[in-house]
C-alpha cells in the first residue's frame, strides 16, 4: 500500500470509529517505515478533526466521537512510542499536563513524544490535572519548563490560573511556561503572561529550545 492510500484508510477508520483497523494501519505504517509523525498528522489528526467538525454540525454524536477518539488514542500511542526513540535526554526538563476539567490528551501526548525525541526529559502528568499538582510536581522534578494543554474554552482559564499561582507563590521566574490546545492562541498566551504559545508539536519543541536554549 502506498503512503497516500494508507493515510486515506486511516482517515476512514477514524471516522468510522474502527479501533482495530486504525491500530492495524498504525502497525502497517511502522512496518513500512513511514515517518510516524507524518502518519499521525496527515492520518489520525486529520481524521479526528473531521470527526470534531461532524460532531459540531450534529452529523455525529458523543458515542461516535468517543469511539473515534479511542481509535486515535490507541493508534497514536504506538506511533508516539516510535517517535520517542532512544535519544539522550539532556536538553532540559519539561513538565506537561492537560489542565483540570479537561479530558483531551491526544495532542498533548504527541507534543510530549516529540519533546522526548528531541532530547528533553519529560514528565507527562496526564489529563485533568489541578494547577497546584502541576506546580508541586514541577518543583519535585526540577523542571525548567511547564507546558499546559487546554481543549475547551471553559478550561483555558486554568492556564491563566497557573500563571497567577506561580506569581503568588514567588515561583514565576523559576519556570518558562508554554501553552497549547486547539482554542489557545498567541493572544491568549500574551494576555495571561505565558512565555510561549505553540500551534503544534513541532513548533512547541522549537519554542522550548528558544526559551531554554536546549
Ligand atoms: C477527540 C475529542 C474528544 C475526546 C477526547 C479524547 C482524548 N483522550 O483526548 C472525548 C470524546 C473524550 C471528548 C470529550 C468532550 N469534548 Co471533545 N473533542 C475532541 C476533538 C474531536 C479532537 C481533539 C483532538 O484530539 N485533536 C487532535 C490533536 C492532535 O490536536 P490538539 O489537541 O489541538 O493538539 C495539537 C495542538 O493544539 C498542540 N497542542 C496541544 N496541547 C499542547 C500543549 C503544549 C504545551 C503545546 C506546546 C502544544 C499543544 O499540539 C498538538 C499536536 O499538534 C475536538 C475537535 C477539535 N477540532 O479539536 C473536540 C472538542 C475539543 N470537544 C468539544 C467538546 C464540547 C467536548 C465535550 C464537552 C463533549 C460532551 N458533550 O461531553 C467533552 C468534554 C470532556 C472534558 N471534560 O474534557 C468541543 C469544544 C468546544 C469548546 N468551545 O470548548 C470540540 C472543539 C468539538 C466541537 N467542535 O464541538 N472530546
């Protein structure tokens, strides 16, 4: 199967919520040595974004969205592991989390893997993580960067809460902060006083390198 054909099949499997097919195609992509990040972005991310649009327009409902998300999560986990590779982790320490109240973690996991692949030591706290927990874990881990993901307009405020809490605790200068997630913008980052915003995983890695000179 050529790459474009594989990508089309991946998109189809995601829209159809076919978890076993989506996973089998991820394995096939790895067997054929296609670039895992390209397969994630052009296949799984394209597919889940289409599902999101269909959900928004009422063509699909929550159970179907959940099914498709499950297919993407499992398949991208395989590809994320392949991205991480076996690099030396000496560029710096990053704590990353999806903020409290938010269950979206597919994008964050991609960002996390790409950071690892680029030599950062990453502590991924998962999703639905309270701000105080993020700060405590960053302190324990000795992080230089705190990255947060928010996919809901109602949870973006937690990124602002992080900035405020860091300032209140006298810790703001200790960390560089970076924010991301579909509704997040550079203007939001500026408004809340975050150090950087990134639209996608690749940009995220570059911004962190700029911030800490990794
Ligand atoms: C998959 C999905 C789900 C899955 C999530 C599964 C999971 N484990 O992640 C499930 C089914 C659980 C879900 C639930 C809900 N969802 Co939802 N979901 C989506 C969907 C379709 C795709 C999100 C996604 O994974 N995108 C693919 C990834 C790769 O992209 P990404 O997350 O944006 O990440 C990239 C960048 O943003 C960036 N990035 C992300 N984070 C970070 C962090 C840092 C530090 C950096 C540097 C970069 C970075 O890099 C990533 C890689 O390129 C979106 C639609 C959309 N277009 O976003 C809706 C969407 C976000 N969901 C929505 C809604 C409404 C919900 C629910 C409220 C539905 C409901 N009625 O229950 C619940 C909320 C649950 C909760 N409390 O969080 C709305 C949000 C609307 C809004 N204005 O807030 C959206 C936009 C759908 C829509 N159009 O209506 N959802």
